[in-house]
């Protein structure tokens, strides 16, 4: 697929995620984007593979954090080493995308940049590329910030929403709207009414903009971030990128691109997408993306006898489940988790307990 | 403690057990007697240690089977190597004890022999030794076959029972009765009525007899076994024990000492014991011998959060249990079992399924 944007198209993959919701499979040095939830491949590898027909790998940049930089390089052998940008520490998405934008502006000031997270599941790669191509064209031709608005499938309270305003046009068969407003994580009632209303979309962290538009917006709405990035880039030109990063990056303001920029900017558009999308937010989320068998959803070496509606995952020892239902079992070589599906969110309590107990090798 | 028997006292530990009820912790080459259910030590090591004050280790003989012979030797470094008797294959308890008796008769024809299984839990070693000393004295002084009658604590349908008849005397504070009859594994109603009656005891595989009395009884009630053992011993004298064993042992009749001998013999006595005893027949049985904590019974590296009435066992990976109840979780380095306590007996179905699937390395 090619796009009709005239400026060169770059992709930035945000791969700095961390988290404990997939413990014990995910660890500090193996966060969710490395997990084999994409038909045996990692979410990260699948993300890059999905983008590649639209954006050649030479122009795909992956932003990650120091602790998982080596793992990221190993996971993406097809990517030029220089395309893996390593934050000394995570400073949230505004700093991540700002830094990627400032760097890109130096080499390709007229670039259009599309952005996706590294840890989501989108089975229909073609549909994603169509939506990103549409967003890139809108960003190129109209300016402003463009986001993908994912059709909500349930009243999820863990996501942000955006309200579609005036429809301006169609591109690649998709409606392009002005965004009237963003709604932060709502309560259940509010989420229900938004889903029912039909003109609200999930804000799923996928964007497009011209690099110069991004810079202008950051200068206006996040001036401290802009100033920090200016200093970083100036020093990097003189002393090299690593020392400049080490000194300046940890001082960048920590805010999200949604809260810091998208919700404040005047000119925001959304491409209304129709594709299936899943952020795989927890072990239960696996049930949305993997086909269910007799025992429920299984991954890796699993044997079961009259198990029902379970999530059974092995990354090491065989998992043998007999007569259990509605249970999550995850086995790795050094830790095994057993928790009812309805209590899967309590993994963070468990991880906190392990931290208190000083069990760092398991985290 | 010393006993007043005049003849030398020998002990025979039956350690040829196999089975799948403790899968995945127990395996073909690591049956139940090797499991660390005795305060971190194996049941086998604890059994020998319990006997040692009564019977010096030089006179404790352990009968095991070829596949676990090396493991048995490693587990009992204090035992002279010659005291570990290795059956080429298991031929049930009559052959096991017959062979041990025939061998002992050659070197010590006036020996008294006490017998215990290797895989039971008896917390009060002193009480066991008192009972065995009493049984040995009765066997020495009165002749006949003597068994320990363990006080039943529940209407168990998986055990054999014996009925206490006339009380003949007391020794070491324990009543010695004639046995009126044996009852094979009863149904629940029958088991209940026996436990209520008060004069029934569990037949728990612990015996005492003079070696010559054992030989006479086997010659009378199991003449084929006696003939086979005669041939085995005769050939062993000429050509050595290994070739003789290899040729004759697999031909010995396969029957239990209970069914083949005790239930048929005229003169059987029982020492009525009062000590706590547990055969640890399944994962649920662990709850009888280990102290229960908040989560239930745990063994090895376990962490839990609001788990209740579980059996949580680790022999490798940490087991982390959150919000589960009435569940058995057993984790080893290559297999993890999860099964409700009420369905623990279904492990054998699971093991059969693994066998069908050719997963021999896990069995």
C-alpha cells in the first residue's frame, strides 16, 4: 500500500511500557510488549511487522527504555540499530514522542509521523494501515493533530474516550471528524452512555501529525518540555547524544501526550476506525484475542481435564488443570500464578507483596 | 530403648512403593517414600530414623525395587549398602517379606523381624517403637503372626480393618489381642459401623514375627511362594544372588501379605496402638500431617493472598495463589498441577492422559 502524502512518512512505535499485570510472564525486563500474544510472536514484533507495508523499516523508529533496550534490539533484528531510540528512563508519552519528533525534525523537517503503541493487538493489519494512511494524509494536508478513534465494544472504564464532532471528509473509506472533546477514564455509567451514544471513540494512542506541527503544539502547550528538548538536542550536537540524554532526559516534564497536548490543542481530528483492537490489559484480555478451546484460552504447554473457561498459560513447566473453572494459571520456570479470573486485577497486590519480601529476582 | 526379646531383632522396611497420586511431585523414579513430607526429610529417611533407636541400622533392611534402588541408597547413606535389598521387580508384599525372611533365616534363624512400610507418617517415634517392641516380644514369646492395630480416626473405605478378639495381655502399656478376623476395604456404611463399634483397627502394614514362624506360615499358606524362594536361595548360593534373583523373582506369585497370609493364618495377634498415624494417601492427606496456615497447608516456596483451605506445594517455581479456595496446586520444574481438593483423586486420569500422549519424561 502506498499513501498519497507527499512528505516522507515515518512511524514511531512507543515500546517503553512496563507493568505487572502479566506477572509472572511479564517481568521488569520483559514487559508486555515482549509477550508472545501475537500468534507466537511478541506484540512488539507484530506491531513492526504490521506497519512495515506502509512504512519501510528504515523509517520505523522504536522508542524504548534502557532496561529493555537490549531485549528490544534482539526482538527486532530487521530494524536498523539506529532506529531504536533508548530513553534513559521513561518520562511518559509526551517526552517520548517529543524527543522522537525533535530528532526527526533535524533530519527530515517535512516528515509526517504516525504513532502506535507496541503492545496492542490488531488482527487486521490492512485495516490499521488504511487508517494510519488516512490519518497521515489528513495531517499532511490539513495540519493539526490527528488521532485514531477506535470503535468501543464495551463500556470500558479504563480507557480515555473522544467525542467525534463535525465530519469533514472520508479517506480510504473512513470518516474523518473534528474531535469535540476528550473524556478521561469515565465511571461505568458515563462509559455506558458514551458507548450507547455512538459518537464516542476510544483514544487508543495512535496518532499522526507533521513533525513541525507537533513541535509547534509542544512549544505552545508544553513549553518546559520544548525547552528541555531544545537543550538536549543542542548539547547532543556538541557532545554526542548519550551524555546529553543522560543529563537532560530525566529532567523532562512527565506527562502524557493525551493530557498534555491532545486534550488542550485546538485543531484535533480523528479518523473513525472500524477494526478489531485489543489492548490486552490483563490475563482476562487474552480471552478476547485467542481462540477459546474446551478449557478456555490456552497458550504454551497445557493439558486439561474438564477445565472450563480458564486462562491457562505455560512458558516453561507443563500446566495440568483438572476440574477447575474460571481460573487463571500462568506457569514460568521460577513462578506460578493461580488466581480466579474475577480477581486477576489483584496481581498488583501480589507483586507488591513480593517486592516487600525482597523477591527482586522474581519481579 | 531396649526390648526384652532374647533373639536378635531385625527390621524390614518395605520401600518398593510406586504410584501416581502425588504427581507431579512423585514420578516413576521418585515415588511417595522419597517425598519431603516428614519435616523436610523424606518419608523413607524418617522411617529409618524412627526405627534406629529400637533396631541398630546394621539390622535394618530396606527392600526396594530396581528402578529406585540408587535413589534409595542415596537417601539412606547411614545404612550399610548390603542392607538395601533390591527386587528386580515388585511382586507385592508377600514376596517382598518372604524374600527378606528367607535371607534372614540363612544368617540368623532365630531372628525376630519387625516390618513397617516406608511411606507413612508417625509423628511419635517413641510410641511406634513401644508398639513394635511389644509386638516383637509377643512374637518371640508366643509365636504366631503379630500385627499392629492402628486406632481408626475416620470411616476410611480405602484401608483394611481387623477385629480385636480376646485380650491376652498388656505389654509396654499396650493391649495385646487375638485377631478374630480381617475385613478388606469396606463400604462406607460398614466402615462407619466398625469405627463406632470400637473393637476394629486399621491394618496398617506393620508386623512382627519370628523368621521361622514366617517361613512356616508361607510354606503352609503360600506353598508356591515358599518353593520359589527355596529355589532362589539355593541357586543364589551357587551362582550368586543377582542371577538367581533375575531368574526366579519375576516368577514369584504376586499377592499381599494381608490377603495371602494374615487373613488365613490361625494364630494372629494384634497390638492395639494409640499413636497418630497417617498413610498420606493423596494431596489431601497432607492436610492431616502438616500444620495449616492461613492459606491451608503449604510446602516449599509459596506466597498467598486470601487463599483458603488449599494445599500449595512447590518443589521449584514459587507458587503464588491469590483468592483461591479448596484447591491443590503443586509446582515442579517441569509440571504444574491445579485441581480442586475434592477432585484430587482424578490425578490418575490425568496421568493416564499424559501416558497416552507419550509424555514419558513427565511420568
